[in-house]
C-alpha cells in the first residue's frame, strides 16, 4: 500500500543526485511531488517524465521570495504541502580555514544552512494548514566531526543539527516533526565532480575499501531512510539524527595481515 497517497512532498535540489532519487521514490509511493531546484532543464524533464502528480518549480533556497513561490506552487497544484525535504547543498573547494575567503564561507552557509532555515520558516505555515507534516534536513557525517579543508561545509552541517532540534521543539505541538539525516559518502555528482580548485574528488578522499561496508552509498540507501522518517511509521520521532554511512564513522575495519 503506497505510504504517501494524497500527500504532497517538496524536495529541494530535487533535479538530480540524491534529490531526484527521493522525488522518484515519493512519487512511486503515491505522493504528489514538487521538484524544487535551480536546474530548470533537468527539473522540467523529470516532472514531464513523472506526469500529472509532479511539478517543477524554480527554487533558489537562499531566496525567501523563491521559497514563498515554491510553497504557493505546491498548495496551488495539489491543495496542501505535507513533507519538506531540505536536500539542496553545496560543498566548498577544499581549502584550509586560513585560505578560505569570506565569500566562499558565506556562499556555503547561505545554501546549506540559511536555505534550510528559510525552508522551515516559509513551509511551516503550510504544514500547519495541512494539519501537520514532516521536515527532513539532509546534513552530513561531516556535521558530526571535523574534516580538514572543509570548514564552511562542516560548520554548515553542524549548524543544521541545531536548527533541526530547535524547529522540532517549536513545531512539535503543531504535529510537525523535524529530523536530520547524516549521509556518508554517497555516489552522486557531489563527490565525483571536484569543486573548483579541488585536487581530488571526495570519492577518492574517502575511498570505501577500509570500512565495514566497503562500497559507496547509493542515493537509494538514503531515500529509504528518508521515506521511513517521512511516513507515519516514524510518528514518534522528532529532533533526531540518523547516520547512514556504511560504518565509515566507526573507523577502518581491522585487516588481517597475510604472509
Ligand atoms: N553525496 C554525498 O556524499 C553527500 C554526503 C553527505 C551529505 N550530502 C548532502 O546531500 C545533499 C544532496 O547532495 P547530492 O549528493 O545529491 O549532490 P548533488 O550535487 O547532486 O545535489 C545537490 C543539489 O543541490 C542543488 N542546489 C545547489 N544550490 C542550490 C540552491 N541555491 N537552491 C536550490 N538548489 C540548489 C543542486 O542544483 C543539486 O541539484 C546535499 O545537502 C549534500 O550536502 C551529500
């Protein structure tokens, strides 16, 4: 039985990578999907492919007016908004803190943190109008520790955790649940296409071979967890954080020496 019949889901950065996996899965489980993003060509193509229960809306998550238009588009097309997935994110070109210019710092914080803040701010009234709902923020395992050369990204993802917890407290009485997912290394353009100035893609930086589950994550791995958290099966879960990293944070598995 589809878990999201008569539900409308807005996924930011929904035009590719993990976002399009989330969009397809929600749609397959009965949801109306609103694909929010800045890549209009890919967004429109995905909406066309999925058909009547899908819309693309141009959404730059750093722009509050853009958010207002996206939430209005969801309610106008489908009558309500029930689930918001703050998935859009950008990484900084690897650089030490001393090498990082303020413009880079601000750009990463704007998309990864302010984008999620604006999303919750603008979507909350719509979720309330729907009688309650769900927000899932996509952070990162980099938001759980320190990673050299990624200070803006790491700081932004740490901050999303505080945002999640605060939103969960503020919105719980309105039947709005807010949770965070921390993906490990997931096979998308994000890790395979080095940011400008990067010497190596994150896929090389975090080669999966030494870890408990020695493969990269797939978008579908994250999607399955996201759908659980967005469903009524998770109705008592709010303000929580879920790591999905194949055991990377556990550290390398011990390798038996062979003679
Ligand atoms: N791939 C990984 O290994 C990994 C690991 C941990 C966390 N994450 C997080 O997962 C999320 C999805 O990343 P992905 O792996 O699919 O990478 P991706 O680069 O394929 O997708 C990121 C998406 O964000 C969109 N985006 C960027 N700036 C935007 C803006 N201002 N407004 C709206 N959309 C914008 C991009 O167009 C793109 O569709 C991000 O938040 C990322 O930080 C990724």
